[in-house]
């Protein structure tokens, strides 16, 4: 038996419009309304990743520092596809532009 997070994280029964980017899905209030096993990026049960909290903490810090200083935009208007290979990856080159934010 294989449980695929890629498939499970796209079930419309748990995630309305699963392919739409929506950070609010993970707000504290929204998380309490989810099924407890609707999301499992670090696995579950006895084989759960022992370091799962560290990358989440680190990513929040780095993302906060970047977004405070830069606006992130796609370099072009082409649609972005994904491919699954252990984790999801862009199906081609992902080109982003970081534009400095105006200091107020």
C-alpha cells in the first residue's frame, strides 16, 4: 500500500480548489477545521520526521526576511506546470524576479 501526499493534498473533498495558491488554508482557524489527516507533508505515525519543526521554523524566518524586503514576481506570463518525483517540482525552469520594496 502506498499513500501519496501529492494525491491526498489535492482531494477536493478536503481542499476546495486544491490547485489554487491560498496561504489562508493554513491559518490557525482553518487548520482546526481540517480533517486531522487531510495534510501530512512530514508523514504520520511512528515514522514521522523527527526534524519536522526545524524546517518550518527556518522557512518562516527566511520567507519573512525576504518578503519584507522584496516583492516576488514571475519573470514571464507562461503557465507553470508541475511534475512529481518524490516531491513536486516545476516542469521547466522557474524564473522569478525579486523587486526591492519601497521603504516607507
